[in-house]
């Protein structure tokens, strides 16, 4: 591992970087968003919802997981505004909250495949 051994600090760059971080009032929320995406099951759920909405049962069957475990993950995603839901009779359908999430996932997949 390389260690910076310089004793000279570029104060202008440091000040600029500090101001940039101070200006990001949503820094913690954004970090939390990426942490949510970092869970493998939640990432799979988001990925299968990229193009169409699905109910809990369909998601559970697609991922070969229990209804209960999927419901738990869906709750986390919904509470953090990654997903939205709509009810049709007794069935609840889940979809991405907006295209920002879709774009982030698609860019991440594209980056990995590049």
C-alpha cells in the first residue's frame, strides 16, 4: 500500500473539497440509498422490476424465496422510496418509484459489463 509522504498541502483543493461535502446536505441519505442497493436480494428485486410491476408472490417465485422474506425486503425498499406500490383488490403490485432508480441500475450494469 502506498502512503502519501508529502508535507505540502494544497489548501485551495482541500478547501474546495470540504465546501463540496458541506454543500451536500443529502450526503447521508444518498449513502443510505447505495447501502440499500448493496444488498443482493434487494438488488435482484429492483432488477426484475426494471420493466414491469410485480406482486409479492411473483417476485418470491422468481427469486425462489419465501413470501415473508420478500415482503420484508419490499418494506425496506418502499420505506426508502425506491419502490412504490398500488393495490388492485387484495393484490399489491410493486414497481420502481421513478426512473432515477432505473437509470442508476442500468448504468451500474453497463459499467460492470464495459
